[in-house]
């Protein structure tokens, strides 16, 4: 059992390293080549864990090879449009000026149910409101609405204001987030002063956020219930 445990831990750490090496993506954002490599790596990793008779290197070498291959292909894709098209494909326009391109939908096997579900996910229930709809290489749908159906912006109604960065977490679960503090030039003494005004301490804070204007929000830890 100890051999299986050690192998599992080693392969787990190696998988984390490989996924980090391949880049930060959610499953739904993976390109076809990335998805194929992810599936292969997950299958390969299980073999040395299930069969302790196999050398651990039979799992480690293929995983490192596949992860490295993905990085190389990504680099080549940045240099060559042809490589990018081969590994990732190209986006496909399926709606133009409110009209469906049924031929393109059939070519990429994108059903009406897929289309309507994707549109509803973006708050659109009527195809005639869509100027352009593009199926991206990840399978997601990007929608550009007709002018009269777009949300009103501050610029449309001539509201002027300065753009600012959003609030950031500076205390989480009783710990200071020093990267955020450095970005907003906040000292530990300033945070302690604010928390003192709130009659609490860093250790008792569940979440504290601060914006660039030093407007803050503090959420204290809930008291633990006695069993």
C-alpha cells in the first residue's frame, strides 16, 4: 500500500506541474489539441498507480513528453498561423444580420439546441436581435447584438467619470494579502488602525477588501457554534 501511496503522490504532483506548464485554462476553454493531451495524460497517470509492476518512469516520461509537446505546439502556433489553424481550427460565423447559416452549422455539427442554450446564457432569446454569432475554436459562442438591442453604456448617456481599479482582498481568513497591500500602498499599521476602529483584529477577519480610494469593507468571522 505504501508503494501505491508514494506513486500516487508523485504522479499527482507531476500532473499539477504539467497542467501549470500547459497554461491556465478551464475545461470549457481547452483547444482540441489541449483537450486530447489532457485526456492522454490523465489515462497514462493511472497506469503506474494501478499496476505496481510497471516502473514509475513509464508514467513520468510520457506525461513530461506530452506536456512539453503541448508547450512546443503552443509556441509554434504563436509563430505560425497555419500551425494554429491545424491544432485549434478557426472560428465559424453561424449568424449574420439575424439570419442563420445552416450550412455552417451542419458543417461543425452545431445543433439548434446548442445555439439556443448558448444565446440564453447571454440573455438573448430572439435570434433576430443578433448581428453576428461566432462559434469559437473552444466551442463557445460569441455574440454581437444589433445596435438597438445593446445595453446602454455611460458613454451613450454622456456620463463622465474616471475609471478606477476594483477593490482587492487585503485580508482573507485572518491572513494579510501582502501583494494587494503593495499594489495599493497599504501598510500593516493602516490596516490594523482600520480594524481597531471596527473593534476587531486581523485574526478575527474573514474578509477585508479595499479599493484605490481606500474605501474598505470588513466581514468578521462568525462565532463558532458550540456543539
